[in-house]
C-alpha cells in the first residue's frame, strides 16, 4: 500500500491552495515475491501456488470475455 509523503504534506500544509499530497511509491509492497525458504530458494509449494494463481487469473479473464 502506498503511503502519503508526510514530510511534503507538513511542509506545505499552510498554503492557501491547500497542502501538496504525493504518494511514496518506493516501497516494495507492489512487488509480489515468491515464497522462499531460509536459504532463499523457492519452495515447491510456492511454485505450485504461483501456477495455480496465474491459472485462476487467466481463467477469470477468459470467463469475463466469453460470458460477459
């Protein structure tokens, strides 16, 4: 989830037009990382989960195009 840049918000909060609001998108919450073990290797369960997730995603998209 992106967060509001509070430093810029508080520095510009006294403006007549209102404060400037920007979002800090540098966080890693937009990156989906595969499940790994302690050594950093992807596990078999994580790989199977990714395959199932992508198959479900494709199935829902195709279902939407065909039946909508």
